[in-house]
């Protein structure tokens, strides 16, 4: 027993964080940005190693200021102070009693930024595509005023650019999440799913996930339907799995703050032929996408490799690609990160990038009650290495696994 | 088996949603707001009944437009379309293929708002205290430009004001979450915690939560320490519980999208006398707060009732209140909502308001390694009724429960 009770914490190593901060500061210099104000959970974790369930609580924002050179400055509510002191290596931590409707940390943040940047400087905040600010918009606009005449730039794009290539430490975390999730899926495949409902199946799956080492499962989606599912976006329902049903579970699970993101399909009884054929096409398309994810290829190359297999095969069975906007994406501290596996994303794949390959198909199916639109999705996670793609998820077996 | 596979969904009844929309439109009229653009998960659920894990995915925003009169307009990504059609009663649903870096739904939203409001109108978006926008700030600023000359107002405060008083449907959901969580805590109290680590205990607790009917547990905080904990903000660590340890678990768990939020303390072996005395004071202070939560009292009255008991007793043992900013708060679709149990919050409590009473104390303790700062927290959830406060959480027993 010691007076500090931090023995149990898994801190991100200081050398790893120092390396990240240097990469970010180099990118800031390149883009002419003199300071960043970071408020989103994922970017905050990336820079400080500090994660906590308290991001669910919107009452109390947290700020990380990245100066052009030198060490981070954290501005956190007093309630977070002890945890931030124990979980990070940051020495300059400032705090205020929050919630404070008049000044919820803004003065402390403005002071920190103004003391480290010239009035003609540029300050980055998370405002670009696919970003979310971790503070109220009114506070954002007030902060922006207080920083004048400093100009505003997007910090999120800059951080995502740096974060696109993962360190071995980061790949290990995603791999741990993907492997634990794969083992949980394998455990589920050994169970009888017939006549059970989605909720109870996902409850068992969740127990398996945590038993296998997943630390958090914020994205657990499950849908089922005769011969396929209508979409793959919802929490599980009380729908029962009967003959001909395909159930899909899509799992965004975290270890050390890092996400894996892939689904598995399960079927009960006799599945319509068109569903079996579409499923096999998706397996082949995924395989093509995985094999295309080599260093030097682009995200678009992966898309074309997947689309070529899909389009040819789906035409033969009267199906088509879904309009999902892309067929894969980066993963990391966010469930979806750049690049997008999209025909217009020309990001060159380099070793350390971690992406999903995620083709989906839709088709009409004849049910006892009439025709219905159905879809099927496959997804795998991989890291690009010098030797080519390396799977992080355990490759789905070819052919829909029948539940016992 | 039907061609629509929506039998398993639990939809919020149309009458409940119609009532909510009318309340919001009445408040809009009162405040001179002609349309709302809602993007945050909790407000979106409140208005439409649509919840989904897809809010974790920042790539694809969702918009709910509330006109001054008449029905909602939803603008959602094509990937959400089928789920939104099945889960809501909304008839006017528009969609686009997202992510689209050039126009991620903005044109559709601007068109919907401009068609239903005059140029001199006022449009509300979620920008006020404790709000978060569900779209990138750059898109928010672009949307604001496109709506000109319409003026911008805060939609979040308006919605929270309406949401402050819960319907019986809403209270039932919070009660279900609180009762399931209470049963899970009771199950944990029956287990031996000695020499186990926080992670494994929370893993068991999570399994109990889902077995008892909790649908989602996005806020599971656990900390432990000799005679108290250093803070109560973190995910569980691998710290082992030894003689003299107090473990606290704070649980924000959801049913039907609605949160409960309360903690329980457990102890192992012989606890220092100061900790036992502080714990008993907190129990008494919580009791005083619960009893003060009568219709007609203010949130500040509850604060004073709690503070009076605490301050008197803590002085005697050399402790003090923590600087947490408040001693309780509203709960609902957000983990923390107005009112704040704070000396300056003069919100009058009315039947249907659901709040937490959450006193905390800090004190110095002598450990084998020297003196250390420790805290203890108690928390209960209640609904204000015409007959007075009614507990939703099962009242914590007086006295720290010793683990076996």
C-alpha cells in the first residue's frame, strides 16, 4: 500500500507520447499552425494517454493545449485533476471548478494559448470534416473571439494525418482488440442460436468479449432477417432467429482506447440460394481487398479491387453494391478514421496504416410475405506492413456458418 | 416471418412523441424560435425515439428539423434510412450518401429549414451551456451562413427546459435502469471482493447489469484506495483490494436510452475510523437531500439541506466538502442534465423531475506510506412526485458494507 494508489494504472509509455507530440509539432510547423486546442476524446487520448468514462458527462469539458515547441498544457475540471495527474506525464496541469456557466475553463485556455503564440499566429481547433468539438459551440465561438487576432485553422485534419500511420504500440492495441473480438465471435459460433432472440445472443457475445479481454464495447450493432438483414445500424432487438435467418453482429470494441471494427454473419436453418451466393461473393471481394492493401497502393486501389469482384458477380444474381459511400476505412482511436476505401480517396497506403475492408451487397428476396430488400456485409481489419497486408481480425471462414 | 423485420423493435409510442413535439413547439413559440436543427444524440432520441450505436461513428451526422408547426423532417445518411424508417413515426425522411466531404447533408437541411421559416426568422441549434453539436464545427459555420439572414439561437437550453420534467413513460425507463442497476449492486455485495482487482470486479458487475436488464452501460467508473479513493473518474484498474480498501463503482446505465446514475461503496477488512465516520455523514447528508426534494423546493434548497449536514459533521473530523461544483444533478437521456444541485440553481422542483443527490467529502488519511488525500461519495436517484420524493435507486444501506 502506498499513498499514491496508481500501481494499477496502465500508463502509455512516456517515450511513445513524446514521439507523438513531436510528430504533431512537426506537422504544425509544416502547416504554419502555432498552437492546437484539443477537446475531442480521441485526440486527447492520443496526445496524453488519458482516457476515462467521463467523456460521457458533457457538463465538464477538458482541454489539451499543444504549443509549437515544448510540453503540453492541460486544462481540466478539478474533479479530473487527480486522475489526470496519475494517468499522464504532463507537468503543466491547470484546473477550475466545473460546471461554471460563466467561464467553463475558457479563460485558462485562452491565457495558455495567448502566452505561447504571437497575435498574428494561427491556432488549430477540431473543426474540419468528421470532427466533433468537445465543448459547446457558444464556448467555441467565445474562445475564438478571445484568441483574436489569431486566425483559426482545423486541428482535426492535421491530427488525423499524423494518426493515420500507427506506431507498433498502437497496432498492438488494435490487434489485441481484434483478436479478443475474434475469439468472442468464435465462441458464439459454437453456440446454438436457433429460436433465440438478438438481445440474448448479443448479451452472451458481450460476456464473451469481456472475458476475452475487450475493455469497452461502445459499438455493438446487430440485425437479422430472412436471407439477410434490412440494414446493419441498430442495437439488438427481441427478434427471434428462425429458419432462413441471417444474423449479423458488427463489433467496435476497444483495448487501451483503440478500436477494432468488424462483423460476422451467422445463419439458422436453410438460407435462400441468392443469399448464399451473395455471401460467397462478399467473401471473395473482401479477399481481393485484403490482397490489394499493399504499401504503395492507394485506398482507391483497394476499392477497385473489391468493386471489380462484386460488380461482376452481383450482376449475375440481380444484386448490387449498397450505397454506403465507401467499402472500408481507417480505424484507431476513432471507430472510423481516414483513409476511406473510396474511388476518390488517393491516400497512398504505407506500413502502419490500419484499415477495414468492408464490402456490402443488396438484393431482393422472396419471403413468405412478399419481396423484401436485404443486405449482407463482410468486414476484416488489417495493418499494412512492408511485407504486405497482415490481418488483425481472424479471417471469417468461407461460407455462412450455420448455427447449431 | 414478414417482409418487414421490425417486429422485434421497441418503438416509443407515437402519442408520447407527439406530446413531446407539441411541448417543444409551444416552447419555441414562447421563445420566438421558428425552427430547430437537432443533431445531438439525446435530443434526437427525445424527438424521434430513434437510438442506435451509430452515434459512435462520427463520419455520418443525422439531422432532425423541428418546424414551428407540423411534423418533423429527418435528414439522415442512406445507411441509416431503413433503421430510421422502422424505428420512428416520422414520414418526411430525406437522405444522402454519406460521408460526402463536399456536402454532408447540409443542402438538404438548409432547404428544409428555409422552406419552413421566413428570412427574418430565428433558427435554434444546440450551442448553449453543456451542449455538443453532432456535426463538425466547419459544417455548423457553413450551415449558419446558408441560413442567413435568419438569426441563430440556442436549441439545447430550450430542449433541456422541456425535458426537465419527465413523462411517466420516461420515469419508467429511468426507474427500470435504476432498479436493474440496484439489483446488480446487490448481487455484487454478495460476492467476495477480497484480493480481487478492480477490473475483474467490474467485469462481474457488468455481467450482472446486463443479466438484470440494463441495455447499455456507457459510464462505468471504479476507483479504490486505502480508506477511500483519490477520485471517482476512471475506468477500473488492475489494483487489488486489500485490507482497509474502499472500492466505489459509479454506474451510468441505460434502458430505452435513459440513464440512471449512482454509485455504491464496498469495503474490505478493517476501515480507518475517519472513513467510517465520513461515510456515515454522507449517508445522513444524502438522506437530508432526498427529504428536501419536495415539489416547490428549489435545487438550491436540496444543496443547502445536504451541505448543512456535511459541513457540521466534517468539521468535527477534519474533513471538507469536495470542490465538485455541485452535489447532484438532473438525469434523463443525458447522464447529467439540469437542474444542478448547487447553491445558485433556483430551479423549482416540480413533479416529474428526476435528480441525483450526490454529496462527496474529502479528508486526509494516514497510510503505511504517509498521509494521503482521500474522498468518499454517495449518490441516489429520485423522482419528485406530488407526494414528495420517491427513490428510483434502492437506498444504500447505512454503514459501509463489508465484502466477504
